[in-house]
């Protein structure tokens, strides 16, 4: 078996964690335990949702401005590119924000699936869509993320789930992961282990 694609989450995986969803919920007047932000926003009346989208947009723009690549991100992406392994991004963010981060850090993705393309993570839609785009089977792809939804979307699609441990909080999702890494360069070892 050979790994043919790596699908990354954006915030907290390719870039260091920046977005504080608890803080965003407070600004929206939501309880800390009100649930995933995008799903909560879908249930809002139009005027309230428009305000919520504006607040989220403001936070996402700050995340671009303050973004910093995670340890090993640039080297890992170069290594994948050199070996012609597809690089995808599956994000609950937007395509334009993802492209802005890529441009800022001089990195390149082969394909992006964002929150407007279809059901967001944890739905397997995005993993399947990227695999179809790359003309590969999900079992030939690795999905890397720092949150439960990343791992659930990978497992539901039949891909390999890798947890990017970037905080003590992320460790609570380890049971969903096939592998746990604390640096993106460790993905290289995982890929090479499938080539033996």
C-alpha cells in the first residue's frame, strides 16, 4: 500500500492554533457549551446569523494576519510535493482564507474543500470529495487534524486518521486516531512505513 494524498486541516494543523471558538461564542452571546459554531449559526434567524457571520469573518481575518506555520509544516509540504503526493486541505474555514494563508507563507495546496462546498466535518463529504478529485481511494489517504471532527471525517470516509497534538486538550481525541504526532514531519515516517 502506498499513501497517495495527505489531507490537512488548516488552523491548528498547518498553522499554529489561533482561533478561539469559546471567545467567539462569548462575543456572539452564546453559551460555551452551545455546540459547534457553524451548526449553531445554521439555526439562527437571518439577521442574527448575518451578525454572527460578520463576527466570525473578523476573527478569521485576524487568524490570517497572525498565522504562523506549525512545526515542520513547510518541510513536510515540500517533501510531499517532491514525492508527488497530493496535498489537500479540508477546512471549516473558507477557500479564500485558506488561499490567503498559503500565499502569506509561500506554500501550495493541490485542492481545498471548505465549509461552502458541502457538509462540513465531521461529515466524510470533504474527505471523499478530495479523494475523488485526486482519483484515489480514501484508504490511500491520510487525514491530519487537531480536533475530533478531523478524525471522525477521516474514519467515516475510510481514510487514515492522524491527530496533530498541539495542546493537552487535543490529547482527549487520541482514541479516534490511527496515529498521533506532535510535529508534521512525523507524517513522513508514517508514509514511509506504508512503503515497506
